[in-house]
């Protein structure tokens, strides 16, 4: 009898832990994408180079990711890249209640070329 009362709460708690784990994984991937994008922006002056590097560095859905590079000037200046990712919350029961969350990361590096 007690198991029937507690089991739904335990299942809900386990689903919350899974969703949290997925969000943490996505945040780590967003940070990695920002680092790769700023590194590419520091060595390649092409406008689309940071986005291509960010997409190539992770398995994140490209339609949910935005990459913004600012401040690229002459050699020695600093370039800053911000990556924003709309992370899906697809775990049953919790995902529809939370909605998508926006994860952000930024990185700055000195322009080399």
C-alpha cells in the first residue's frame, strides 16, 4: 500500500534528475562550442567561421543555436563570442511543464591573425 503512494513521487524525482543531467550536458557542450568558436574567430577573419566552428565542435542542434562574434579588429585586439542554445526539455511529465531553457556561454580571446 505504501509503495503505491510513494512510487509516483520517486518516479517524478528520477525524471527530474534525468532532465537536470541532460541540461548540464547541454551547458557543457555550449561552453565547449563557445571556446571553439572564439578560437576560430581569433585566427580566421571570415564572418561565418565562429558559427561553423561551434557547430562542428558539438552535437547540438544547429537550428537552436545562435553564435555572435563581436570586437574583432586588428591583430592583438580582443574578439568575444557568445553562444546561446535553446535547450529542449523533452523528459516526459517535466519537459512540457518547464518549456525550453536558453543556455548561454561566452569566451574572449586575443586576435592572432
